[in-house]
C-alpha cells in the first residue's frame, strides 16, 4: 500500500512539474509573439492614435472655418449684386 502511495505521489509531482513547464512555455511563446507583433507594427509605420485624434480635431475646426467663410463670401456676393 505504501508503494502505491509513493507511485501516486511521484506521478502527482511529475504532473505538477509538467504543468509548470507547459505554463513556462506558454508564457515564453506569448512573449516572443508579442515582440514579433510589435516589430511588425513598428515596421508598418502606422499613425499613433493620439496623432490621428489631434489631426481629426484640426480638420473639424478647419471645416467649420471654411463653412463660415463660404457663408461670408455668399453674403458679400449678394451685397455686390
């Protein structure tokens, strides 16, 4: 009976070690894939979100200014007629 308990203890210990090794391999694979993805993204020369948002806001402001200038120009053309 004692021999069976020792076999099960050894088997349990091996299973725990295998699970630990598998978790380490998973974390290492995630780290490698994340680094590779970051390198690919950096090589793509993408625009940062902050830069995009700032440019979009600038375009919106300029669009409003253009609309105002068009209205003023239309009024001036109306007075000239």
